C-alpha cells in the first residue's frame, strides 16, 4: 500500500512528530510506502510531492513547523482550472498510486477531508490546532506549546509592567475559542482574561485595572484576538479573508490599550504574540500526543477505517467519524471561565 501524508492550515509544534510516527510504524510494521504532499491541499491538487521514508523523518521529533510545508489552500474553492479540485486530487492520487491519505489539520483541513471522503477518497484525519477548538477530541497537539509560550511571555511582562507602573495587554491567538487566553492567563497570573465567548464591558475592564493599581501592582490583561466589547463589533485588520472565508482578526489589544489610557489615565502598552505562539520546539506533552496520534492514524489506515479521525478521550486514543470532528467548535464553557474570574482585578 502507498499512503500519502499532508499537513494543512496553520503550522504548529508537533506536526513533525505525527509524520515521524506514521512513517516509522507504517514502514516497520506494515511495509507501506509513503509520499509527502507539499503545502497542505495544494500538494494533492498539483501533484507536488516529496519522498517520505524513514531516513526523511530522522531527527525531526523536536522540530517545530512541518517538513512538508503547509497552506490554507481550499480544494473546494475555484482553483482557476478546467476541472473541479476533487477530480484533480483523485486523478493525481491515482496517478501516483496513492491508496490512502492521512490529513493532519484543524477545522478547515478536516472539513475538506470529510467532503473528499464522501467523494470516494480514502482519508484518515489527525486533529491539529493550537486553538484546541475541535469538539471530538479532548486536546489537540500544539495547544500545550502555545499556552506555554504565552505563559512565559506573561511571566516576563509582569516584571516590566511593575517596574514602569503601567498596564500591559497581551494579545494571543483565538478566533472563536478562548482556550489559549484562558489557560495562559490563569497560569501566568493575569488580572483580566478576555475571550471571544463572552463579550466584555470596557468599563468593567478599566475597574479591574484601577483596582490592581490600588494594590500597588501593575495589571496584566490577556485578550484573545477574537474577543470584543459589548459596545462594538470584532476588531479586524484590513478587509481580507482567507481561502476558507475567515476574516483576518487583530487589533483588539491596541484598542484596549487606548481605552485603558483614556479612561484611567494610566499608561498602557500592548504585546501581540501572534505567530510566536506557533513556532519553536514542541513541549513534551505535545510530542507524546502527536506521536500517539500518528501511530493510531496509520493503524486506522491498516484497518481500512477510512472516514475517521483519531482523537484523545481521557488518556485513550480512539476513532471518531470525520463528520463529528468538524460538527461544532469546542468553546470555553461559562462555568470554566467563571473559575478564572475569581482572580480578576
């Protein structure tokens, strides 16, 4: 059997660990051949491949990013060719002798995989997103690393905030789900955490900031990029959208800094972590989880369990239908956000 592997959507630490596990087990236990597709769904669309054998995956476990490259290419968008994307992908897979495909990605990548499976492509999915917002799995790899990166930044910002007696706003990723903001904010001792799931009141945020200054400490506000005040719409940069129709978010941190200065008279600065959260070496948790996902993904291929995604439930790796993986986003529940509110101000 010949198996294709691709990594789609935003990169994150742990992708290479999945690729390594898939290839090592697939070659050593099943005698499979592998082909890597470059840059997400662009690879199968254009037949752009790289050799993928045991030698190619040696030494990649601690590396961030993905050796295959990635993109936000949507195979179901108009690609400007004469044939629809699904036909091009199926023809290229047949021409390359690829019997099955392992798609590693988040909501959009796995959504495309779900549609391709319905069109007859043998696909197994692996969940990847730093946002941890896929409902069918308890955790996605990449999330733990992103949280630790953000937490370390918050730790460093505490000292400079207190030295200058200023408020510091830390803007982290999180379009529709505030998991990174919540976990990093709690772990870093933030004084306010703002998430997309609960619109915030600017007046209340400023009250927290002033109360913190009254205790002779400087406040740290952690805000997810998709958070927004009840008084306004989403803060966005530009008018562009990606291939899957998502508006590019950003700017909420800068807006908060301006409002805090205007309403409290205190100096405020913003640190936008952005893609720093995606880069660098994966944590031990992410390396282990990604490795386990890879091992179980190639096992699913061997069993012919196509149309499924591997998922973490408690401490077990299970299989769930791809359609369940993208049915709904996993967002922060109100009761969990209430736990963090105890420490506000």
